[in-house]
C-alpha cells in the first residue's frame, strides 16, 4: 500500500467547499485531474453530515482508484471503510489507530518542522509522515514554518514516504518535490479555484510515471 503514497494529495475544507454537492463536484474534478489521495477533514460538522459526506467521497475515490483517508477519526474511517487516517500532534496515537484499523490501514502523522517527530512516528509504525507549512497558508496561517531543506534531510534519514503541506500551488510545488516530497498535500491551492480539474492536472504533472 505504501507504494501508492505518491502524487497529489487533496484535503477537503468544509468552509471552502460548502455543501455535499459542491464538495463531491470539486473532488470529482480533482480525481479526474490526477489526484491520487484524498483526506476528508471536517471536524466542525455534525456526525451525521460527516458520515454522509465521507460515504460519498469514499465511493468517488474507489471509482478512481485513489486512496481515501480520514482526518483524526478512527470510528468514521471504520464506518466508511476508508483506507486509513491522518493524525496530528494531539490526536489518537498511532498504536491505538493501528489496533482499531488493522495492519493494512494507512496511518499518516503530522510532524510540522521536526525531524525527530518523524523518526518517532516511523518507529511507532506510521506509513507516512507530513511536514509543513512550507509557504504562507490561508487554512492554517499560524502553523509553524518548515524549510524545504528539511525534506532532503528527512529523505536521507527516513524510509517512509514524505508528504509536504502548507500554501502549496503549481508555482511553488516543484521545489518541494525536488527536495524529496513523495506527496504534496493541497487545500486552497487546489480547491479554491474555479477550474479544479486544471489545477489538479498541473500539480499531478510533477509526478510523472
């Protein structure tokens, strides 16, 4: 499964994408444009709405052979048969998520700008690690700053796939890929534009083959 952890990694934002119709339309366009992974993140919505949206997105990802992950909600991931979860600093532990989701699940871990967190996540059995933000972010403007050189250092010291996140656009993404990112996680740079398909295509071209 880790071999599939490469390419454009879209992350939903309910404030940006709105209701289910807008959400599924945008995600469908991104998938058509080459998005290989999707993370559903909507912590502020009621559980019933989150379940309905996650079920719809799970189906879309299956149709396009893309991976579908849930942000910090193991129970929701189980309910919709998601491929895994992404965990932050204050979320469920990797061990607990693994115990609930099983050995085949993908578990990602946010490591911000700290290589030692990534080394710890690798030791605890994570399937990928994420660093960032690398550029000014509208979604998380106060997130800690990471430098592109961190990706090169992580690539030399880790065996896990590496994801970069934070303010990524078609104009600045290439340096992160060149420094060692296997995946680029994009929110505003993908979904805040009228032509999501074209944006996805531009970002996906950074990962040929």
